[in-house]
C-alpha cells in the first residue's frame, strides 16, 4: 500500500499565519485536494521553527501526484512565502 501511495500521491504540510490561512481557506476549493488536516500551533520561540515568532495554522495536504504542478503554481501565485515541513514532502 505504501509503495503505490508514494508513486501516485503527493503529501505536504504548510504553515500559515492566520491571515494566510484565511486566504487559503477562501481559495482552496478549486484545488484537486483529497485530504486536508488543519491544526493550530502556538508560538514556540525555537530558533529554526516556522512558528518561532507567531502562532501558525498547519495544513497537512494529500493529493494525486499529477496535480502537484497545479498546486505549486497556485501557491506561487497566491502567497509570497510558503513555509513547509520538509519532512512531510512526498518524494
């Protein structure tokens, strides 16, 4: 099951500020997403943390791999900076 998922699926975790998340939530319906998991993460003050200086909304996304380019184009056109969890990217 995991081997086929690696070849067919794309998985990524994004970290948004409250304002960025509001933009994402208003515009995400046109995206070919299969799963969205949302978590609120409090500021932690750690030096290399994406939520060092402010609270964040973590959005864990799952989609079919052939939709990856469409999704990445959406991110580039909608957000100036997108913070991600590099450990969550599918290969």
